[in-house]
């Protein structure tokens, strides 16, 4: 009789394929590096095939067969986990662990309200939070390491079912002594000569800011070379407070008090579509789809003051 790979062996293999490092993969699986290495070696022996190219030094390189096994292992493990999940969901909806990803421009401002709300409404759910960039969260959902994620839309969300929750307007953040701060609202066309402070590459908010400004400022490329960059919204606000430029912030962050004590003020912007949509996404055909739809309806109550709820298309 054919000996089949175990789910644990598949988890080891997928972690290594995602992280490309034995130590980090072992840590992600909560085992020692030697345990993970032994598990993958045992899998290769069972299959009588080499999944890793061990002639390339310390780098983790999969053979062509190994890449195909990883692809099929991802599907197989998702299906196996789905069997247990669909059984649990039928017995006890809205129970058990939910591994939720959040991006850095949403997490700090929504989690203080989200976590108590979920505890109150769904006490049998145990949230496990991971904060990371959108691209990496999507990868974690694809390999089964996350169940759902809060994301900023529009985004390239292939493989996800998404529900829009609410519209999060952008506001202009600028030093309180800035000339534009005298206005009650600022037309985007007036930013043509302003130096912008942006988030660094990898943040979807950077791309969304660039898209808004490109419409009104006729930027030829992604952004001018003179733009300052920050790794986080709090740093971006501090840079604006030091007169390095102006920037667009989500209303969600401003409503959470990010500008307090910084000498930075916020003004609404006019003259074009200037907002992002906060949404909840999960794997297509997830056995917990109904749970996540219920969760989405609950999360819509967390929209900041003035935000517009978004009706699902």
C-alpha cells in the first residue's frame, strides 16, 4: 500500500517554500530546525524523490518536482483542513480560532475596537492577529496560515472573496502654520507645488496616495524623486510636523488620534476620488465563508465617524 505524506510533513514543506529558510520555517511551525529538516527528509524518502536542490549551498532551492509537490501540497492541505473546518462550522458556527491578518495602516487604529467587539459578540471565537504588508498576508492566506484579512481596497486580491465594509476618506495632513491650513478644505489641484511625504514601497496606502495625486498633479512616474518616505504612518506624521512636506492620511488614523501633540492638522480634500475602502477577505470557497460574512456585517459597525458604509455589489 502506498504511504501517503502526513499533514505535518506538508505543513513543514509549505512553510519552507514560503520562507525559504529552515530556521524561520521551523519557528513558524513551532518546532526545532532539526525536526523540520527530518520531516522533509522523511517525506523525500517516502516519495523516493529529491524535492530540494542540495547542490546550491545554504540557499533553499526546490527542484522542479519539488515546486510541483509544493503546489499540490498547498491544495491538499487546504482540502484536509477544510474537512475539519466544515464539520466544526456545521456544529458550532462562529467558534474556534480565527487567524486574522491586518495591514499596518489599519491594525493600530481598528484593533482596539475590533478585539473587544468580537469578544462581546462572539465569545467562542479566539482571534489570532498577524500584522504585515498586503502582499505577504495574501501569501499567508494562500498557504493556509491565515483564515481572513482586513485589507484596503482596491487591491489585486486574486483567490479571495471580499466584502467591502466602509469607505475611509483621505485627508491632507500638514503643519498647523502651513498656508493651506487656513482653508476648511483643500482642493487636490492646490497640491501641485507641495512636497509630499509618502510611505515606503510595499504599503498599499503609498500606491493609493500616488494614484490620487497623479490625477491632479500630472506625475509622469510613480512619484517625484524628491518625495520623502516613511516606514509607518506615525513616522510620516512626525516628518510632516518637521516641515518636510505634506501627506495624505486615512480618516481612520486621524479619528484614532494619530495627530495629537504633533503640531500637524488635517483638512478634507476635494476635487477627485480620495478614499480607500476597508474590506474583509478570505479564501474563495472557504468552509467558514458564512462565518466571515457574519463577521463582516458586525465589523461594519466599526466605521469611523463620517465614514460611508459600502453596500456589497
